[in-house]
């Protein structure tokens, strides 16, 4: 039984000698597309994370602002109540 070695085409030989990992033709396009999809997926994921953080921050800012407004209103009411009491005392003295 005789084993016959098949000769590789010249282009494939050169590609193998160049670095072993050289991708040609359709495989090169597929690899390029795959890398682009991976990059796009990573960018999309990061954008979603950033968007979520921005939404949380804006909600937190709104809530703090509302709390501060309520606190300010409560303080204004307290001040006006104190002023009314003072006025009532003065008006009693005047009578």
C-alpha cells in the first residue's frame, strides 16, 4: 500500500508560512463580521449600563429636589406660624 501525499496549492503554502494564522477569502470576511458584531454588542451593553446609571441619577436628583422643597415648605409654614403667634400676642397687648 502506497501513501500518496497531496501537494498543497501555492497560495495556501505561502499563507501558512506567513504566520500560520492567516485567514483568507470568505473566512476572512466571516472573522471580520464576527469581530464587528462582538464590538457592537460590547458597545451596546456599555451604553445600556451608562443609560441605566443616568436614569437612576436623574431619579435620585428629582427625589432629593422634591424632599428639599417639602422641607423648605415645612420650614416656611413653621416660620409663618411663629409670626402669627407673635402678631396675636402683640394684638392682645394692644387691646
